[in-house]
C-alpha cells in the first residue's frame, strides 16, 4: 500500500546521526517470521521462498537425473530388456518434463527471486504474498507429476506431447491429463516469478542505480522474465486446449483433423513457447557467467552495453525461431528460409557475449582458478559447441537429416547442460557462502567440475555421430545390426561419470554446510550489492538501503557513501524509485506473513486436478478461489499506537532523505 | 543375409542420391567451419586465462578504470571477430538456401509416384500405376529402380510419423489430414534402412523399413509380380493353412490379394514371402521368425497391435506353410 507520494526529482542529502541499534532491533522485530511450522507455511520472505524453490528444483533435478540414468542403462546395449517401451516412454517423458518445467526454469527464476532484491538493494520482492503462492503452485505441479509416475500413470507422449498421439483417441487414461495440468501449474508459477522480478528490478532499485547501472545478472533476469510473460501463455493455452479435447463430455476437437481441427496447430503453439523456453533457461546462465567473470577478472565488464543489448536482442529474436522445430512438416520452402535466417541470426548476440567475456578475462587481473570460474570456462567451451550445432539445426535442409535424431539430443544437452547447468553449478559454488556463511570445499569442487565436464562430453559427444548414422530419438531400444551399440555404451559410461560428479557436489554441500571455511560478508571480493550485507543476509536484507553511484557499488564504497534513512522500521516498508533514474519516488508497505497464499494455492490445486476428472471442477474451483481471494485482500486493521508511531517517525519534506552515516 | 551389418545403410553421410549428397556436402562445410571456429574460440579462451600478467597488473585489487589504449585495441579485436562471425553466418545462410532449393524441386522427367501411409507401427507403400488395376500395396519394403526420379507422397492414418532413410534424403513427417512430399533419385544400388523419426508410441523404436534400390530390369520383374494376386495354395497343407488364416483373427487386420481377407489395419501379406524382413524390418523373414511372430509377437515387440495367437501345432505348421508360399 502506498503511504506517501513525493515528487520525483533530486533527493537532498543530509548528514545525520543514525540510531543503528534501535533501527536494527526494530527491523528484526518487524521482519521476523513466526517460528515453527505455521511460520514456515506463512512466510513471505523472498529468501526463504527462493531457497525452498532452489532446494525443491534441485531435488527434481536429481529425480530427473535418476530417470536419465535408467535410460542410459536401457540403451547401453541393443535389445536390452531392462525397461519395456511402456516404462521407457514414461521415463523419457517425465525426464524431459522434469528438467524443463520442474528444474531448469524454476531454479533460474529462484536465483532471481533471491538475488534480484539483494542486488538492487531492497528488502523484499514487490509482491511477497504472490511470491509464496507461486512456490506452492509449482510444488503441487511437481508432486502431481511424480504421483502420476509412481502410480504408473506417468505421461508417456514426450515432453512435447504431440497430438494426435496425446489426444483422446491414442492416449486413453489420465497420463496426458496429468502432464497437461502439471504444465498449467508450473507456468503459473513461472509467470508469478516473472512479474516479481520485473517489478522489483524496475521499481525497487536503490537510489542512483539508473538503468545503465543495473547489474548484468539482474538484466538477464529481467529479459528472462519478459520472455516468460510472452512465451508461457502460449503453452498454457495449448495445454488447456489439449485438456478440453480430452475431457469426456467437453471434447472440443481443437487438434482433431477428422472434426475440422488441426494437428499442426499444437506444434505452432507448443514451439512458440518451446523455443523461447530454451532462452528462458539459457539467459539467466549468461547473467551468472557475466557476474562471475567480472568478479574473477577483478575488472569492470568489457562491453557492458553490448552485453545488455545482446541479451535484449536474444529475447526478441528468440521468438522468431520456433518453426525450425517443424522443418520436417509440409511448410513452404520460402517460409522455412525466414526461420533459417532468424535461427542463424541469433548466433550473433551469443557471439557478442562470448567475445565480451573472453575480452574481460583477457584484460583482467591474474585469474584464480576456483571452482566457480572453472564451471564458467567449461560453459564457454561446451556452449560454443552447442551453438555451432545449433546453426546446423537452423539450416532447413541439413535439419531434415539431423532433426529428431540423437544429434538433436546431443545438441540440446550441450546447450542446456553447457549453457545453463554449468553456469548454475558455478553459481551454487559462488553464492553458497552467501546462503550459509561458509565456503564450499575447493578440492571436492574441482573433483566435481572435472567429473562433470568429462562425464558430460563422454555422454553426449558420441550422440552427434549416432544421429548422423541414423539413430532417431525417443527409441527404447535398437537392433544389434544397426551398429549403434559401441557409441551407446560409451555414452552410458559417460553418464556414470557425470553421476559421480553430481554425487561429489552433494557430498560437498552437506560437508561444507557444517565444516566449510567461514566466508565473511564478501569472500570473492565481488562488486554487487548482495555482498554488501552479512552472509546469510538478515531478514530485512539491509540495515539501511544503500545508494549507488556507478555499476560497481561494492568496489567503490567509501566511508561517506550515503544510505537511505526515513523508511519506517516498525512495519515492513520498502523504497520505490523511478524506473529509469532510480530517483526515490515513494514508500511502499509490504505485507506481513500470511496463510492466504497457501489457501489460494490449495484452491487452484483443487481446480486444476479436479478438471482432469470432471468439468464441474471449474465452477467449484472458482468459488473456492473467490473465498481465498477475499481472505487475501481483507484489509488489516492497524492498532492506534502504531498509527501514532507512524506520524512520529516520519521525516519532513518529501518523506525521504538520503543521509550520510556518521 | 542383409541383416548382418547395417551400419552404413542408414547414414546421412553416405549418400545414395544427389539430394542426400547435397545435404551431406552442406554438412561437411558446416562441420569444418565449426571445427575452425571452436578451435579459435578455445585458443582465445585459454590464452585469456593463462596469459602472463605483468607485476603491475597483479597488484591493484580491482581495475575500475582500465588502460584506454588496451581497451580500444580489444574493442577493435572484438569488432573484427564479430564481423567475421557475421560473414560466416551469411555464407552458411546462402549455402543453406541454395541447398534447400536444390533438394525440393522436381526435374522435368516423369517421376515414379509412390504413396506412403504411416500406421502404428508399420509402413504402407502404395505404388500408383496409370493403369489402376496394376497398382498395388506393399509394406515395410520399398523397392525402387536405380536412376529414376521418385516422388513420395506421405500421409498418416493415425498419429504423426516421419519417413527417414538417411542415405536417400532427409526426413518428412506423415501427418494425419495433410500430405507432404519427398523427392529424390536413387543412383546407387543396394539395401538401405530407414526408420520412423517422429515419436509415435510403443513401437516407435522398431518401426523400420528397408529400401531396395535395383536395376530397372529387376525392378520391373518385381513390379509385375507384385501386381498379381496371391498365388493359390499348391498342396493340402497350404490349403489348410489358408483355411486357418481365413477362419481366425488374422483376417480382421490383413489383406491377401485374391482371398476374402481385405483389411489394412496390419500390413498386406499378398506377397509376404518375397519380402526380406518381417515385423517392420525388425526380423529376417524366416519360417522360424514367422512362427515366433504369429504366436506371440508381444514378446518381440511389446505393445504392438497384433494379438497373440493360440494355434495347435498342426494348424501353425499349415499356416506357416501357406504364408511362406506367398511369393
């Protein structure tokens, strides 16, 4: 709720003595989360929710990895009888769906939900209750998918669920419905996170952090969030159309050619989301890479503006590529050429970023090859390979040969593991001390990196050749005569090495949590504001909202750098600033803990899960949702004493002042 | 037999048609360009990391105002690298466009037209003849004359499949309610293997087919033979076998030309014995394999649409005698 409005413009800077101890005690009290289970359920602290997201998404990553291991065991030799087609189809579908919807997007947006408020110097995300709601919705979607798999009702038509195979005629039962509703759950969560990130980054930045001073990681998250907002509705629409096609008594026939529907419509809607999805996963990775490279090179980013413009242009061009997933369908050749052009063009911004990163490293100080940096270097090498095979796939005639083969399996893992998981692991090593106050073990970290890098290339490099030699994707077995046995065995051995790398990571996390070297506030000597507070940060993030004079606030902090005073400490209040200049605008009261996000998520769950079985779930769910929203928006009454306090602590003038700490 | 080693029989880089040859050339251009780009980027990265730094470069904790001269040089180098990248991409785009045109246009001569229909999980090939009665349908084995332009029209009766014989041409989807087209001219004789490339359910993995490219003479002989109805049983056992076929569930899905069996849920068996493989190019066509397939195909290809058949040993024997006689 908006308490005060002030005229935009130059804030005046005053020198004042701040009562640090009183402010800290009050902030502690007003931002504290209730202890116990109820507190856990009602918290709206962005850090608790983001950590939950990260841990949950990582658990899904492990589940998805186990499924991948099952596939590699099955394919290690021809005609293996380890998994039958029914089990294999469920396993590969749930593997892909998990990695895309339950792991990659959520863990990247979760990093944003944790670090965007810290990096822009504010106390919480813009809509804390909505944020909590997003997590519960996401969790429900994930549990739904795995309950399906464990009850032999796992979806089995691929993460792309092409119709008519996934339609009512060829996929009876509830398997595909579970998939479709899982999509709806996770995409709502993604949209929620996107809204949080955009508003937080645009309206809640520390004074002085004008658009051209936003940290590169925050830029990456903003571009990602905009892509989510434009891409996710397409898949939610498609999955809902599929659900209504399949729902007995509704049977809409959107995708049924026999009743005037169109099977290709699904592919357009799916890939209009599906291709940007790749960039939604990859762009946060580039944000991580830019952040880590600047820290380790100990110099300013080479080509900050070029890097930001590359991100933005990737975000735009990413929406013009979807037909390159459909080159094998009967589309006109000239039309396909435009998509070839766009697919090849997107290599340009990626190239710009790689050149800027190499230049930053080149011109930087001596590099200490710590684990986070190793992952970044592994990323550059691996991602360049994935990018080059991407150019091949973008070429319409060559794609006719390699499309839907193991070549694509290799390519997509080079792009997603190389482009997102390597940076992610680098980020986990880099930010672990911020979360726990302790550094992760370097020796285990290096072991982790080398096992993952070698295991990854052993697993996926041979798949390029398998694709060229005729092995299609999504096959549960192959004949011994095909000659694909040796390379598949090699890939399976690589998968074992990769698994060992992930196990080394897990050991490192559990060991370092207790026994890691104490980190202090800023162990890597980094430049962004999350390192300007304690590790782990207090619930209110910063005692005083910092101010920013350039792109590298922590490197240039001086004893007389002003901080923001005048924000209320007795309620949860944050500073809203102007989108472009980040000049202070007004104060904004953030909500306290609340149970209503959980209630609303439960109502949503009843609706979406119920609609798998009956259309009556929609009116019933709407009524429940209405009740939950009434509770959500019910105004809090403020005690009179608090009201009096409000007037006492208000400074004069525009309600805000920048004060020099003395 | 042909099932010894197929490793070169489904390879994108061992083309048997000019069309696949054009694509293979494009592949090799892109491959070598990619190797060069990767080598340059990796070299630059390694140098950037391990470059020897002067003592002065190492002392300051962070570099906030870098040496403008070096920055300018680096900017120039990055701009050159970007220009080279763009140039390479435009060349690849041009090559891609010309290759795309070359592989999707017909030449003037009259083509051999074949219609391919995808089924779960087998391939129906309809040879369209100007004289309708000479047209015929076969399954899972495509025979083609060497040196003649082929136009394959592709569609599906159930879900989406994709026709892919890498040595002949790239893949095209078979989509219910739509028709797509593949054009190529086989110029090498031999046996090539193809496989469904779009996930289509349980037996997607083993929805294979063979392409036999033959001389014109061999092809015409085969063609004339296929145009005929099935041969009549020549002895009592085969006659009983036919009776077993016609009086059991077989008849509900299969066609044998010249008999009342006339359904196309499963592959036509009119000239079954002249095919080299059964079960969508999964098993060699032998009496032993046929027996296993007829009695319990679910064990070989779980989830396929052929039910297990309980036949007495004598009935089975007669049936196999009949089926193996269908040359």
